[in-house]
């Protein structure tokens, strides 16, 4: 069975500081991994995805994530936070094989301090 | 259309009434998902349609919930005899493959 754990339900960063959002998954096979962002009163927008190609994945808005099999992690980073990055971020996984269900972590809310 | 369209965007209903939520996926997308997002909680999987295969209904919380997808396109999620705990944002997503899920803006359901 797949599960996704996001460490920290809330993260507060200063504008210009590093953003680091943690995601760990459990899987017996290499999964497909995603990060989504949700701005207030909006749907989910795909930031980036890992599909067993390069382990360092670059996404939109300056975000990137690194797949580390040994740590079963897919942490999301952005070198310099902007006020517009304030949102909720979700890590998600698809097991692959015959299971195509997209399962989400509980989400991390990011606030950016001026 | 260019994106996944959900209607209505907001729905207020009285406890005990039935409601229907509609999702128009992106043309050509064979897979369609429904999720529920309750206040302060993550996204809860409800149901999954893939092509002509039998839907995966394992996430439906009770037999008051049902969904159908007509002609492999439009999907309707029906909640019968609504309860206050059904209040949530219901999100629909569609995809052509495993990598590119596109979400609609959701229907905010409030049961009073």
C-alpha cells in the first residue's frame, strides 16, 4: 500500500529565504511522485512531477524536488521565497502497476513573512 | 474546453436534500477522479473512472454517494440525503496518462 507523509503542517519563512517542504513515501516499487500547490479558493495546480527519469526535477515558479530512493523522500525546495508563494502544498503519489490511484499527503501551509 | 470545468462552483443545500455535482473533463482524457477536501483536512479520494473499465468506488464514504460517467466524458457525483458532514469542496481531476492530472476549481458544498 502507498502512503505519503508530509512533515510539518505549517511552515513560515521570510521573504528571500529558502523554502523546504518535506515529503516521504512508502512503496515497494518506484512510484510516480508529484507536488501540487493550492492557492486560496482555487483548485490544485501541478508544480512538478517525478516519473523515473532525472532524480532532480525542476518545476514551475522556481521550485524543484529531488527523488531520493534510499531515503524514500521527495522534498520540495525553492532557494528564495516570494510573497506569492504563500499557499498550501500537497505531495502526492501514484503506485504504478495496476494501481493508478493518486493519493495525497495532508498538506503543508506556507506563509511568507515580509 | 482548455481545462476541467466543475459546476456549480458553490452549492448550499438543506440537510436531507439530494445534490448533483458535475465535472466536464478535458477532451480526450480517459481517466477521471473525484476527491473531497474538508476544512482543515487533506484530499480524500472518492472514485476513479478509467476508460470503459469498472470504476474504483473504494473511496465513497457511504451508499448515499454515487457517481457516473456518461459516454466516457462528463461525470456526475450525486449525494443523497445530504448531511452536515458532507460539507466540503469536491474536486474533479482528469488525465490522459499517469503524469498530467488537471484539477477543476471545485464545487464548495455547504449543507445547512
